[in-house]
C-alpha cells in the first residue's frame, strides 16, 4: 500500500489547473492513497480512476479549499463515529474541512484508517498566528478514538510545524514519524529549520518558503503510522531531493511511504 501526502497550493496564487495537479500526483507518486492539503476536487468530481473524500465548499467562504483524501483502486469509507463494545464515540471537528478521516478497503478487505490533516495557522479563537501549534493538538484530540481503535492508522498532511514543534501527542498515541524513523537512509538536510535531530538529521525539504535563493529549508509535511504498521514500512521518500520537479507545480514537495500489504 502506497500512501502519500502533498500540499497542492489551492489556498494562494498562482494556482495550477487542478486536473494537472491530480495527473502529476498519479504519474509521479503512483499512490494508492494520497492526502491532498490546501486541496480541492475538480469541478466535475475526482478524475477517472480516483475516489475521494472531502467537504464541499472547503473551510469557509474565503477559504474554499481543505483536506482531500483521494484513492486509486481502493474504497474510502468515511469515519464519523468509533464503536467499541461498550460505547460509541462520535467524531467532532472544530475545522471540519481541514480534517478528513476514513477507512480504506482494498479487494474487499479493510486495510486500516487514514487521517488527513491540515494544520491551520490560527489559535483556538480563529486569530492568525502563523503556525499550527494550536490547531494540530486540537485535531489530534479529535481523532484520538480512531488511533486507539484501528490497528493500521496513518496520519498525514501539512501541519505547518517544524519538527521540533511537533506535539508530544504523536508519541503518546504511539504514532511513528516515518521520516525521522528512516533518517539514517538519507543524507542530512543542510540548513534544516527547527530540526530536532541534530547531526542525525534526515528530514526532507517539503516547503519552499518563497522564491529567494535563501528560502528557508523546512519540512512541515509529515506521514505518521501506528507502531505495528510502521514496522511494515519498506520505503519512505519525498521532499525536493526525490521530486525535483515538484516546485514547478506547487510550493510543496510530497512525501510517499510504502507499506507491506501482508499487514
């Protein structure tokens, strides 16, 4: 199972044609599942071969974009409640368009749950703060029942956070940062902003903050997996090092993770 995340820059200009962006993702990422952030679905619906889950209208009148979970060759089933033997917990979202949660079914078998997240750069009162330090912890609280219930869970998206600012909730929920866990497989990222790994840095440059030659080198996009699922991860690649043409179509570069379908 190949899972990817990519911010397709539908929040600010210049916006590339949506069909071209989805085609680029299909051809360059060849994903089974992709979390598009700052995303939209083409007016005619998902392109042929795709299924998708999103909130029509986006985050609001001035922000007609949101998080989209899209699949190829899989069925997506929205998760609105999590049931256990003794209780049902309904999911509520402060920013519904920014968080999408679904089951993924392939060949009639339920594979697991995928959570797509866009870390809005606002505080809990909606005021702009320039980072996701308020929104992301709130979103993790909302999706905790999903992480606690499903064996295979992926949480992916643009968090608008540097690595050192990731909330402790990821660790508390048993979610593994797949970029950091595979850091030894790639060279250190020179100039990495907000790095939490020091000399062992294996982060990926996923966001080009401006067109200056001295633009900040930063990773703000991530893929996390539940512990047992992370153990089946066979390959992680991404950032501008692996997708050097990504900045021709967006100001973000994707991250892609492959999982052994035996689990």
